[in-house]
C-alpha cells in the first residue's frame, strides 16, 4: 500500500515510543501517532510519510484502551509536559519498565533474561500529583492583551495560560495570581521575546516539602522591579513564603535565569530535609512527610534521625520530586553496601545530596561536580549537617578523576555516578575501570545513555547485580534508574 499525506487509517496501537507516542502497524508499515496509547484502536490522518513509516494525527479513538484514563488536566495535550497523563498510573509504570528493558537490550546488548533477573520492581508514587517542588512559569500577553502565565506549548514559545498545574504544589496558583494582579494594577509589563521589551520574564517558585518554606524569585529584564514593595506586601500574606527575590536577565536568550539575584525580602535560601527510607517505605508512601504546618528550626532538623538538611537558593540544583528522591537515594545507599570502612567517590554530585547520604555510612566520600556554586553549596551542606568526612572537587569528572588518579593514585571501594542525560564521558568511564572499585552505583536519568555506559562497564570487568527504576516524574516519559554493578572478581552472581 502506498500511503500519502491526508490518508485516513484505522490502526491498533501496539506499543509506545520513548516520547510516549502511540505506535501501530499495518502490513509491516509503522505509524507514529501522538496522544494514542497502547491498546487503543484509533482513526488517524497521515501527516508525513517516510520510507517504511509515517506520522499521523489522532482523529478518533474508536475503541479506547483498558490502560486509558481521563486526564485530570484540561490542557495536557497542548502543554506537552505530561506526555502520558492519558495512561493509568499502573500502565505508566509498566511503560517505563518496558522502556528501560528495551534500551538495555537494544542499546546495551544485554540478554532480556539477564535484565529480568537483576531488575527489581519500579518504585512508583502512592499519589502521583503535586510532586514537583520547583516550577518556572513564563509570563506573557495573550491574544486579548491580558497578562498571562503558564507553560510553553510543546516545542514552542506560545504560553498556555495555566496557573494550576497538577504537578506543582497547590500554593503556586495563589502566588501566580497575586503576581499577575500586581502586574495589572501597577502596569508592570511582561517581557516580550520578539521585541526584547517589557519587564517580567519568568516566575520561579520552589518549596521545601519537609519545612513548608516557599521561595519566590521573579526574573526580570531590568535592574530593579518597579513598585517592588507593593508586590512584597501582597506576597508576604501568603502562608509559607519566606524568601522573595529578583533575578536579573537582560540578555536576549532562551536561558531563563541571569546571574545576579537580589533579595527583596526574607531569607536568601529555603531549607529542605531529606530522610533515608527503609525497604518497606520504598514501595508505599506510608511515612508521611512532615506536615507543612510543623515548621522546624535548623537545630531541630539536625536532631531528626538520619535526615539531612539542605539550603536551596534560586540557582541551586535540587531534585524536583523530594518524595521519590528519598527513595532513589536510599536505594543508591543500599546498593553501595556501606559498612563504615569504605572510600566512596560520588561523581556528578551536584550539591552533594548523594555524597552526604553516603558519608553517614562510609569512611570518606569524595564528590566531583562541574558547577562551582553547587560545590560551595555541597560544602556548606556538609558543614550544616556536621559531616566532616566529605570532600568536594570542582571540575569535570572526566578531567578531575584521571588527573587525580595519575598524580595521586586515588582509590575507591565504591564509585557512584549520577550524570546528566548524555551519560558519562569516555575518559571518566576509562578511569573508573582503572580504579577498579568493588562496586559501581549508577544513578541514571536516561536509560539510553545508561545502556551505552553499562555495555562499556560490563565488557570491562563489571556485572549488573541489581537494577531498579524509580518514577521521579509521573505523567512524563522520563524514568530514573539505579544500577548496582559488581566487579567480576567479587561479584555474587558471577557469570
Ligand atoms: N547527584 C546530584 C546531581 C545530579 S544532576 C543530585 O542527585 O542532586 C547531574 C550533575 O552533574 C549536575 O549537577 C551537573 O552540573 C553535573 N555535571 C554535568 N556534567 C558534568 C561533568 N562533566 N563533570 C562533573 N559534573 C558534571
């Protein structure tokens, strides 16, 4: 059959691609259909034909999949942030598990049996909404000249007005509405990308889930915010806000934040607290996070069991889903198998979150991170938590590690890596192999690059012992993974 643009097709969706798109086949010809989910029988219109495959637009769901659910968000299709909100949460977890397995088999070249043996059940959330502790909202003007804030429509810079995103915390809505009211009443205009005119570019909101502390940072295309005192007065009334600042970004760029932050009111950081979870808590969220209303002082955090407190500034990197992050780090620490005598290297350590968790159970932890401010944060976080057995280096893992290995012959019992999506650099992996730690704990946010790196590590003396996906971003196609690799010379499951 020769398909062409605008042809109508009826097809059963048999699979879903890495971006959540539905995949169906007719006589070996593949169709990619956005917004169709596995199990749907759909009618679609062909938009673009390629050799052997075509992209089609979903017209009608003829027979809905049993995995389909009615999305709670009205704008989820335009927004594109939640690619798989139309799947039941159980089906989302199954999709993510399949995605990890597929990548390990196709890209990593592992046998499915071997992966099935090592793989532990994906860690989901009991309540997969309102989990994000950070959100950045662009501000603009709609067709009717109204000031709006919300999200960019998938792959564009058109703003979809929405102050009530279901992934963010509930307080975001009142804060955004308050800022829009202040803008309207005082004639403070949004920044317009095309002209470079206007003042308010983005609104950055962060919340410490364990403390209830909220930070508001307004990113502006000016040196000062006109009528700032009026805004501060309005925001002060909202429960939880402890920090109000502006960030100056006068560049014509897609980069959201500029360098300079000026505090308008309150503290320059908010505090959050992360606790270790035991095995039982990892499956179900039985342990409630400290309620917002119970606000603790710094001293109280320190006496709160084995939890660690962090100071978060507008610029600092901090995992966006603290409930799942606790589980992720707890698995990473468990996989590291620490007894108190180990030397641990934590590469791509950010503000030292994993390092500090590990330091409580290791002899010494060395962190490596490219961003200098993150390392300064890591050092301060160590001090804040009375942790003295953690040392942090600024620099690229692929430069710092080989350099220290060549000059000082550094040693590790355990190496943990948590790289960005592009995975680990070759030089970094090659040095890890030379250092030959007993165990490697790989925390990954992209299972395709994870598969590539595991292939390398496993052809150079390592073996996958355990593997566990963690759902840090419900309703999106992203999935985190923790993998334990053992050196074949001391692996339990030696093959
Ligand atoms: N482990 C931390 C951060 C993980 S995000 C946490 O869980 O919070 C990945 C981190 O790697 C980021 O902080 C990023 O700045 C850092 N990074 C990116 N490329 C790097 C490189 N080549 N060498 C060292 N760090 C790098």
